[in-house]
C-alpha cells in the first residue's frame, strides 16, 4: 500500500562554505570559497573579501535550499550571508483519498483516480527544482461541477460584491481605486476550481513641474495643473537656436524623461582616437578625425570584433561642444528589465539617472517601492547578461 506521503529523491549533495571571519584563522576578514562536489562558483577564486559577492550553481539534478539552480551569497564579517548548499531535487506528493500513484520512474510520476472519479489535469508530472510541472492532477466526481472559492481581492482594488457560489466559467471584472493604475488582465475567471491570476493596482505617481531648460521654454499648450504618469510636456528653443534631443518629455512613475538642450550651431566637436580606443569602437570610413562636427551631428558606429554594446544606441554624437561616445565591453552587458522591477517591487537607485546597461560583475543598487521593504540587501548583480534582483515585501 502506498503511503500518503510519497517522495521522489533524485540525489543529494553536501556543499560547505566556511565564513572564516569569525574564527581564529580569519584575521584578514575573508571567506573561503566552498568546495562544490555537485556544482561550481563564480568568480573562480579561493578567498573572498568581506563585502564581496559569490554566485554558486548547482549541477543537473540538484537545487539550492530555496529551490533554485543559481543563488548569490555575500561574504560578511561573520562568514557567508547564507550557507551555500546543493541537495538532490525532491518533490513531495500529498495523496488524497481519491488520487492514486500508479508509477514512479525517477523524477516522473503517473497518477490515476479511483473508480467513479474523473482525473482533472495531466496524468503524468515531472519533479523539477521548482516543483511539479505540470501541477499534480485532482480527482472529481462526474456529478460535481467545478467550484471556486470567493474571488481574490488584491490591494487597492474596488471591492467586489461577492456571490454565494462561483463555478467554472464565472468571471469578475477588476477595477482599481481612484489614483491607482491597473497592470494585468482586467478580468479573472474561475477555471477547474481555481481563479486565474488577478491584476495589480499601482499608485499613479505624479511628476513635479517639468524641468526648465536654458535658452528654451515649455509649450503652454502642454502645461497642466498636475502631471500624472504618462503626461507629456513639449519644449521650444529660442529663435535661432537648435534643439538637441527629444522635443517631448514623458512623466514615468514620478520622474521626467531627459529634456532637450538648446544650443548654437557655432559649438562644434572633433573625434578623439583615444576615446574611440577606450570604448572599443570601429568608425565608418566616412568619419574624419580632422572634421569639425556641429551640434547634433551623429556618426553611426559599431563594436570591435568580440565586443558587445553597453549603451542604448551605437552613435557618436556632438552635444554642446562635447563628443559623446557609446561603449563596448568584452562581456555582454545586462539590461534593466522593467517587468522584473515591478514583480519584485523595486526601483533603480536614483543615482543612475537614465542608465539601463550594466557590465558583467557590476553590483547594482536598487530601492524598494513605497510601502515595501527587504530583510536583506537592496543590491543586485550583473552576471553574464542576467541581473540577479533583490526582492521587496509588503510592509
């Protein structure tokens, strides 16, 4: 007879990391790199200074204590911030009265229902590091109609007037309270006894008055008593001056996009061989080192072989007498993902202004959104195109 609790265990691994800073050996305040029998760590070195970050990867068939494949830890004065550990992937099965486990072959299991009941879902499921996929099936009496619990009501939505019962196919419309903006699907549906994921209502962040610019003014047609997220302001340059940048700026989450500049055509720029080499650029044959470029002139360029763009655009541009160069790096850079910021309730630290690219190994400072906080650091890490984001929780 199969027990009510069934476990699938692929393998196990023991990984030890010694934070030596609290022992007699740790006189210099360092952490020893862990010995990974079923994984590896980066950067690949033996000792880490206090404050440094280390990323460790578990091998195929193994996972961290948080059910991930990759995690990062920091060297603190007391040792590693969390003991790195890789263990064999395991999933538990709560077998209810109607559900039977037919077969278990390694990470794959097959299920069935007792006579008289219908299986809802996939009869086969596999155990991964993040759990069962597809989700384990359920057993339903053929005479029953799938029923849902009362619909979810996330924060900042208008209260839903509840019905006595909800069955498969029933829908509810989600509306945000005044001053909040809806992100996600407006409707939720009862499907096979569970609701589809509800949207999120985020507070509309207002912007201050649009910033003033030298030798230019705001178009009065676009001025407003208040500026909500999505509002647009338009600039005009004084007569005889040329506009550099976008004429319109947009209020995004309480901050304005970069305003334009108004300059005289007299200011010019010249290319620098040193800056081109420093930024690993290759200029087209039409570019001239002796030419005087006017404000707003652009030169389309590319990266040297085996280098990757680390700037939003690959143009060299003359602005206010200074030549602005894009940058290329040997490693592919990381790009900030707004969806990830929203999912983790984060904002990029204001010190970065409009920066969106970060180099491999660069530590990135974030801030929790209003009403959220984190019990760990609000720093992330760029690791070969991917950013490891911290997570903020509702206070």
